[in-house]
């Protein structure tokens, strides 16, 4: 008879032991964390030393460039370039001057426009008679679309004196000027003038006529000499 061979007994399964490598991760020692932080700081400092001057210069330039761009956009929206110039009833350089139907007046206006704000001067012969020591008085105001509300004023005896208010209506290179309040009689009523293409376009070169009231001023001084003492 064949004898059956007995199967060897299997040893009972041993529980799995967890070694140190399989244990839950622990925080790195403080000196290792310090080294990582120090390495990061060193890298940043190295980058600043290499490209820092250029980066810092750009950081200073950027705000001014943004401000400049915003200013240019506002000037474009408010059409500063179309307002700035010398406006008169006797412009030079127009071949079709008769067809423009300008008023026959002695009004002369200089405008410097910046982001919709108007500064400038205004002169008339009536002003020369009323204020012979002035060749012109000052203008200031704001643009609203194709019109502007301005105030004619100047310093008299160290004090600001507002003489009149006017409305300017611009249609391309033509302008209608209407006094609305104050000494309206010093200005012609609702006149049509044009921008002089022969005048400088640069604001720093655009200036009022400093001899506009020369004749009236001479007459004023002559009248003083003729008065008895």
C-alpha cells in the first residue's frame, strides 16, 4: 500500500510590523527648515542684486507712465488740441475767409486747454478803455462737449476780480462767443471768430499780444498829462 505523505504544517501568519521607514512622516528638524528659508531668501537677494536696479527703476517709472497715459486719454476725449490756439475775427492763412462769415470785431482769445480745463486770455478794445493798464484779462473754465463755460478775471490790487462770464461754442475751427453775465458790455454780443492757423500750436509758444492796448494806454497817459495839477 502506498503511503500518503503528510503536508507540512504551515506556521501561523505573523503580524506585520511597521518599521521606522513606514511610520507617519515627522516634521523636519528646525535647522533643516531654517536652511530652506535661508536658501529662498538668498535666491531672492541674488535676483535683486542681478536685476534689482532695473526692476526698481521700472517700478518707479510705471506709475508715472500710467498717469501720463491717463492724462493723454483725457486730453483726447476733451479735444484739448482743438481748443488750444489763438481765436480771432481776423485769422491769417484762410483762402475762403469771406465764406466763413466771421464777425467784424476786435475780440482776441488765447486758449490753453488741459484735460478739459481752459486757461487763457481775452482782449477787446473796450477792455483797453476800461482797463488801460491791461493788454488783456485772464480766462478760466471747463469744457462740456463742444461748449465751454469760462470766467473773465484778473488780479486788481492783489485781489481776484471776476469781470464777466462767457459761453464758447466750438464748431471745428469756428467759435461763437457770447457774454452771459457781469460786464457784458465790455465784450461784443454773440460773435463768430476762428482759430488762427498761423499761430503756434505749442502751448509754451502761444502767447497773448502784449501791445494790444498800446494806443489806448498812450491816450490814457496823455489825458493825465493834460489835467491841471
